[in-house]
């Protein structure tokens, strides 16, 4: 053996490097032909500059981390334990387990045995360390096994990353039109805590699940992977809480877009580009945020028809200065056209897996162009509490499942008593320490409102329900006198607000 090693040393010093490289290749080929396995390396970085990270390496790291935790009975001989950084995307504070360098971990897939090995090599004359994973699998099945297995690894890592990462609540900054600032998103609302009609809840959950799992469908049909929701109804019916529940269910980031802080369409487009995939983009009180229907109305300088060309529009104004003033005003604000492009234009396709949500207290105040299919695909009307929602809130707030007084709630509601979830919750919250008092006060308030409703004959609201753009329509409630009741007041306040709102803007009515 020593003689052979000495001979190899002499040959390395005597033979040309090209010949040695050829001999090494022949030796590797001989080994590969004799072994029943194929080997695949997954380096940490792409190329030799160690600048561009390899996403597959990250996926393998997360997948093996999950495999170690899910199979504690068969741990590898040595593990590395670490805590994530405070600014890491992972929200968990529990220790992270990973393979130690030059150790292996077994795995199985479709009945085949596979082995992962982590290699760590220190570069010569440098403290830099190159890491890579090596995958060993049966050579006979490599061509069919490798693509399916790598897809399985990536999907598993993607699910783990989605469920464990820290989610953020973003809002656009007051200082500039195209900047976001964020805080951790920790809203406690879930679909289990919402007082929704069971049929509405099940429809929403099914729609959200189909959207989240619909990557292949959207790509196959050529549709942008996004979906629009319109949430409308009286104040206090839980529109913001429903948005939080949707984000928590999908584990998406939330971008709360304040339109009154956006100075132009270009700034709006820049904000859209900066949003990430798997996010919910929210515009609350869309009917009060900006005067977006003005583009379709007659302006104070003259009558402008959308079918006019530029020359005809100029002639419709009193003089050229009026037209220039109107044009400059359009350039320095967010227009209906800009918002339409934001929700359904070419720039809306710059990312994937996005949900856009509009909320309003009065849906008729929104331009119909914003509500068509492809922009707002699902319309959800959140109304006053029904008997089921009242019982659900009572059980959640004060722990009372059955009470003889609660049997009267359905009768009072049918008689015209209207209370939003926020109002019901406030009555119960005041008396949460004394459940009996809480139930009695709530039923008494419903009885009082039922009597007042019968005397005043106020305008009614339809029951809570969800509608899809594919053909379902809202159930219409009883109509009172035009402009009377709650809707008439909201319409008046919305118009008054659009005339008196300052540049900084306010939220909702």
C-alpha cells in the first residue's frame, strides 16, 4: 500500500495535469458505472461568487428540519441546534434542528430509499465555507423519481415557511406616495370568532381555499392569480374583522392602502409593485376615500362626454384655461381609471396570489365599473345580527349556551329589531362578569328596538349573505321612502364628506 501511494505521488508530480484530469474522470466514470446509486448536489449559492442564493438549498434545509421534527424516533447521529434571528421570517422562537456537516439523513418517497448528506468544505487560503446538500437515490429510477421528489420537497418547505413566517401589516406612508411602512400583524380574529351566518362562512372558506390552491388552474386558464372581494353593510357589522380572519386563514400579509395619501396614479402603481405575493390589499370605505365617480359626471367647467375626442372636450369648456386647470387636476390625483388599472390592468398582474378587498357602508355609492367580475369577484353583504349570530355572541362573550330569554330573540328580530355585532358585543362586554344580567340587558334592548321599529317603519336591510359574480344576486329587503332611514343618512353624509374632506382625508362614516 505504501509503495502504491508513493507511486501515485510520483505520478502526480511527473504526469501532465491534463492527463491526470483525464485519469480522474475515467476513474469517476468507472465508479459511477459500478454503483447502483445516482448523486445530485444542491449548492447553497449559484455560481462561484457566492452572491445569488439557491432557493432549492433553502427548501431542502426547511424540509429536513421538518423531517427531523416529525421523525424523532430515527434521528441522525449528529444535529446542529440554533435559534432564529430576531428579524428572521420565521415567527417561531423554538430551537431549529438541522443536519451537522458531513452527516446524513434517510428519507423515503414512493417506496424508494433516499439519503441526504450535508457537505461543508473550507476554501483554500480562506475562512469562507461552501455548503451543499447531496442527494443519493436509486439510479434505475432517477429520471422519474427526481422531479417528483424535488417538487414534494419544495411544496413541503413552502407550506412550512408559510405557516411559520412572521406576517406584517403594511400601510402607505404619509411622507411619500410610493413607500410602505409595516408592523407585525397580530389581529386575533378568525372565522371561529366571527358571528357569521353558517352558510356565508362555509361559502367564504370554500372560496378562499379554492383560490389558495388554484395555482395550476389560474395558469392553465391564463387568468391572473388574484381575486377581489367587496364587503358592504352598516357600520359595526364586522367588515374589518372579516378581513383579518381572511388574512389569518390564508396566512397572508395585509396591505392597508389609504388612498387619500396617494397623490397620483403613478404613485398608486408604484405601491402596487412593492406589494408581495400572498397578500391581502385592502381599501376601506372606498366610497368615502376619494371622489372616484367624478370622471363620469359633468364637471363644473363644462359638460364632458366620455365619447368626445380631445378637441371636442376643449370646446366644451368655457375657455382654454379651464381645460388646462382640469387636466392638471387629473394629473395630480388618483383617478377612477388609475384605480381600475390597479385592480384589473396590466400592472395588477405583476405578482401572484393576491386578494384585493374593498369595504363600504353603502355599495350604491361605488362606480359600477369597480364592481364588475374580474375586479370584485365576490360580494359579501354583512348585515345586522340574526338569531343564530346573537346566540353565538352570547356563548362566546359570557359562556351561556342556553337561556329561556334567548328564545325571544328570533321573534324580536323578525319584528324589526336591528343590532350589529359590535352593538351586541358592547352590551355583553359591559356585563361579562354577570352572565344573567348580560342576557337580560341584551334581550331587553332587542325588545325595545323591535317596538321602535314597528312604530317608525324604518328602511330595512336584507339578510347577511354572499354573492358571486357568476350569477347569484342579493336578496332585497323592504324599501322605505327614498332618502329615509339609515341608508339615506349614509348617502347624505358621504356626499357632505366628499365636499368638505381635507387633503389628509378621514376614514368612513
